[in-house]
C-alpha cells in the first residue's frame, strides 16, 4: 500500500511567501517529496512575517509542512548548477519569479525541458508571462483590487483589506490542480509541460460566477445586490452576529418567519415571492433585525435549526475551535518538530479513503536538509562545508 497518492514524485520548490508554498504543501500532504530551496541567511521571507518566532512562525509552519529545506544562493553560479542537478531527476519545478528574473537565472522552461523533458514547470506570477503588466510586482491584495474581487468585500468609500489572502491561497490550489493534471497528461505523453498561473487570472476566475451576469448583459454583482432576497446578516440582543441563508422556495421563507416569531408576516403579499423579497430586501432586513435583536443568539439558532434554516454564528477565530463539528473533524491536528516542539495545524481539507493526506514531516528549519539532499547528488560532507564557506549554500 502506498503512503500517499503522490508518493514517488519529487517537487523542487523555489517559491516563497504564500501562493507557491501553499501549492507545494498540498502536494506534500499527498506524499510528494517537496524540496524547498531558500536563500541562506534568512530564507523564505515568510519566515520573518512574525519576528516573535525567529524564522519559524505559525503561518510559515502551516504553509511549509511536509517539506525539506535546502539553502542555495542562486546568485552564485555553483548554486544554480546544484539546482539544475536537482531538476535533472525531479518531476515538478515550482517557482514564483517574475519572468525576467527567471530568464536571468537560466531557468526558463525551454532551457529546462532540454535538461529534463519530463519536467513539469509551474510558474506563479502576478499577471502572467506576457502583456503590459508582465514585469510589474504583484501581491494578493493587488490581484484582489485589479480583478474586482475587493469591490465585493469592502466599502469603496472607506476601503479596507479583507483580512485573508483569497488570491494567494486560490493560486496555490489552482497551481496544485494544474500540476496534478500535468502529471496525468505526462503518463500518456511521457513529456512535461509549462504551467502559467497568475494571481490576476486566478482572482477573476475565482469570482467568475459573480461577474458572469455582467459579462452576459446583466447587472454587475455588488456587496449590495448579492444578498438580496436570500442572505441576512443579523444581530442578537447582545449584538452578537449570525448569518441566515435561505434557499429559493417559500417554505424556507416561512420557516425563517416562524423561527423569528414573525408568524404574522406569513402570507404577507408583499413578500410572497422571491422576486418580491428581492425588491423589498432592505425593508425585510429592518424587520428581521428588529425581531432577532430581542433575544440572545443561543435562543435563535436552535429555532432556526428546528425550522431547517441554514444558519451559523459569525465566529471569531478564537470561537471557531470550540465548535463541535470542527472538533469532530479532528481540527486542529498536531505535528512535532524535534527541536521546535509541537504545532497545531488545520491540514488538508481533502479526505481520501485510500490515500488520505498526512503530516509526513513538520516544516523545516532553514537549511535543515541541505547536507542530506546534496549527498544524494554527489556532494559529500567536505564539499558541502566548502560550499557553505563560499556562500553557495
């Protein structure tokens, strides 16, 4: 029995920050050997996101579980030679260089495919491999802003970030998706291919169902019109927030009214159809908020459940892990590093019956596996010592 669906595959990951590391962590969860290449003296910039943890912060641990760390100063010719040796036998190469930087390093796909025709090369960039924005720096929030995504989650008169890296994490998922598709294709063609994933295109694809109305002659989705007639954000008497999301049929609407002790509104001709409820959405919100503000959230949620109305408290992060369903799912999970101790992580959300994702190894310390990995391609302890002394590793 294999230990993971991607057992036997190797990924050389030269990416940093969030999107690329998230992609390779998803591959690592499935048994792929992931070798993370980092600069000496600091490594992945995400290591330093929270100085409190001195290069081994919780976010870094989550994004870089199931990986080995090798330090290579790719500004040095010898370091690039070592990287090419690793790529000779690797299955996957993942990076997030801007296209000109990748070319300067001699790591373009047309070069690497001559070295290893079976190599799958995935590049995550801000805007793609061509076009007027190709060479501009890009981040998650810039992708959110440029794609229109941010307009759906903030007040344009007082814009604020959403507090979550939607685009970076989505790009990681799409990159992993593309890599696994390329692995399946390679099984038929015996050749690798180049995968181009950009934060901008990912952001637009992520909201495709939201913008399709606009693209096909309709009204653009906004924060104001998206919930109309079906989604209600409510507050209890202590101003604790909760959400209600109705399906389209009248049974759900009537159930909401019963749960909210608004039985007198059942049959109100002004709210009888979904279109009418959409047209009168603001009025309905005022009515519901007035009703649900009379008692505590703990009173309302069971009543909503009894009437089969989808509902949930709007939990803070502190409240999430007290939820019985979250506990039932085994979240958080623990993984222990021999020097750095135990970390609590969420892990993969994919539950495979035969080859489930696993924590094979904790996130590595900077350069933790340099000697081990380089030994496999012919560098003994003395050679590695010399490479360290010269600033190559």
